[in-house]
């Protein structure tokens, strides 16, 4: 899968999947195609809008985590970073913007976030949940 794939204007799959821990431990942190779609929506609907709003470079400190990586770093069992069940999450910093200002911006926006957390006044965790929009017809 092409890790240089663009997820939005300024975000790539490579930066949403990079983990130094995964590199050191040789963990395959490659998401499925469905998980990539969740990450694209996160990037388009929240991360890119934050970057555009502040007009400054944005940095993802933690994005997608496969279950093995999530467990090793002590992530929550059902962490949104695992992109399961329609979720996607990233920890975000924007150059020259405090975590509190970024948090307030997202909290007060109309962005479709599932969760926003100012973590330790250092970065902001933000997640979405993509509706399944499952439509079915059953016939006898």
C-alpha cells in the first residue's frame, strides 16, 4: 500500500501511520482499506480544517495504531486510534498554537468530532466515528 498516499491536501498516510515504536519493534502498522477511508475522513473533516484555520504546519504525533502497537504503548483497549468500528483518531499539534487554543477551536467548531481531549496541555486528541450507512434489502 502506498504510504505516501494523500489523505487530504496536507496529510499523508505515512504521517498518520508512523510510529517510532513500530519501527524499532518491526511491527507492521499498515491499516486496511476501510481503516484508510476512516483516516481520510478524519483528515478532510477535522485535521485539514484545523491546519487551514490556523494557517500553520500541523503535526500528527500519533495516528493509526494496529492492535499490537496500541497494546505495547499502553493505549486504551478500544482506542479510537485503532480505527475500528468506524472510528479514527489522531493526536495533533499546530505550530505556534497552544493545545488549549486548538482544543477550544475544535470544541467550538461544527466539525463532526466524536471526542476532543486537551492532553496535558501538550497536544490535542481528536476522533471521529464514521456512520456505517448500511442499507440492506432482504428477499425471501
